[in-house]
């Protein structure tokens, strides 16, 4: 069984990615890991790791889907 975490339980990298998701509309505009890594001054692999953590532990607050040939991500 997977436990849900509170925002305070996330790593600093996870928090950075989560806040970036909340501040940008990646439901309407396509997600770009490369652009996120540049904006957050992180490695692309670290972005992927944080997305994975958020999808697992914050699954009620993050929504990832595929539309029009691109990944779309919403966070609340």
C-alpha cells in the first residue's frame, strides 16, 4: 500500500517541480522536461524522478495525461 505524503514530506527537488507545475498551465500547453530542467536549474533525470515521486505520493494533486501528441500535467 502506498501512503500519501504531505507537501512537507517531499524532497526539495520534488517541491520545486510541484510549485513549477502549479504556476504553469501544462494542461493547455505541452510539458517539456528540457524546459523545466532549464527553468529550475535541475538535471532532466532529476525532473523525471520528482515527477515520478509526485505521481506516486501526491496522486490526488497531480494529473498526468497524453493529448494531441504531448504530455499534459496539471497540479493543484
